[in-house]
C-alpha cells in the first residue's frame, strides 16, 4: 500500500487541522464542516442548463437539481445520490461532481436532496431515493429523457442508496434503473472486514466514524439487517442492472464494496470492479484536490455510454 502523493499531502493537512473526530461531533457540526469544505468548480463546464425543483415524496417534497448536458434529446439520464453517511451532504456539496459528470457524459444528471438522519432514520433516505427514481421514469417524456436509459449512481452512503433502489425496484416491480454506479459504497452494517482493521484510523473515514453514522441512520439491529440498509444481505442478486463499482485502496469500505461485486457477478449481473490504488474514501467528489477524481469520472462516463446490451467483466 502506497499513498498517492496528493493523498499523503491532503492527510497531512487534515491531521494538522486537528479536526474534531466525526464520531464526537453532532450532526449539525458534521453538516457545517462538509459545507465549509466545498471547493467551487472553477472550470467552465459545457452544461446547457441547471434547474432546481421539487418532486413528491413519502415524507413531503424532495428537492432535486437537474443538470443538462450537450447531448441531443431525448437524453440518457443519471439519478445521483450524494454521500455523507446519511447524516450530511446535500445538492450543493456534490455540485462540482455532478457538473463534471454532466459535462463528460453529455447526459442529464438529477441530484437528489433526500432526507437526512437522525431526524429521519432508516428507511427515509432509501424511500426518498426510490420515489425520485420512479418519478423520473414516470415523467421521462416531459423531462426529455430516454426512459430506457435512466441509470442510478451514488457515492458512499449514496452508493448504498443506489444499490438499495435497484433492489426495491426489482422487488416492487417498479422501473428498474438501466445501470448502477456505486462509488465506494456502504454495503454492510457489520464493519468487520479486513479493510476496516487496516484503515481504522488515519485515513479520513475511520471505523468509529462509520459506526457512528450507522447509529444515526439505523440504530436498531433489525433495521441494519434489512437488505434496504445492508444490501449485501439480500436473498438473491439476479435481475439487477449492470454495475460499475469503484473502491479506494485505503478505505475502510473497500472490502465490502468488492465483496458486493462478487455477489453480483455470481448472480450473473454484468459487473466491473475498479479499485483505485493509493486513494482514500471521498476522493471522487474532491475534483479540485485529486487528479484521480477526473480519471474516475471519465471511467464512469465510459460505463454509462456503453450500449445496454454490452457484457462487462470484472477488471
């Protein structure tokens, strides 16, 4: 294991800041810190429009932000679910990532501001994510979107929600996303894999912090055992859409994401696994900090543009 030089520098600055550990912070403090860490996108992106609106949801109106690329209509689309441990994050914290993804894919990206814990615990975030995904399918014509090409993507807790939405859609006989992109996803509440041991401290997302996030989102063990919280605990994985799973080498969540790819492959789901060496959790949305971020966004765009009948293999 060799940290990327940009990661080593980032971690040195992070340690020097003596930031309060997430597990010793309040949800409001974590939200404020995440918003304070936003780096604005200084690149002039080729985006035709950005619009904020709301969609109906099980707990009230759900804010969304619609980014339109340069592709001709009807466009392919991606429903994007932000990370933040189900506690923090919003449309603005992942605006740079969504802008870059829109430009590089040329597609329509729909970012979802789902309800956060602990005010809204499991399964609120998952139900919001599912509701928006179904709404996008049902309003595809009005949105000038190709209903056969609506993918779902998310990072960290958002990756968890993206995986869960595919399970929900299959089991509820709803509109199934055409593809799923899971960026260092949260897959299992157990937090006991070898990567949780190896990277428990010192690599931004700690084991204690991840356990704290689970306590905010799903404090009851019966909820953590549910596949809509821990998607690895589903009874079967057949019939799910092709997947691209991105993991970071130096991340507590690495092993559970990679084990999920094995479950999908074993069930016959076309799956590509990409482990990014030397990287830590959260690197993809830090476009202005890590060069690897843009490389992975290009990889995601390549996956989303592949013909739907293509067969992908683990790499």
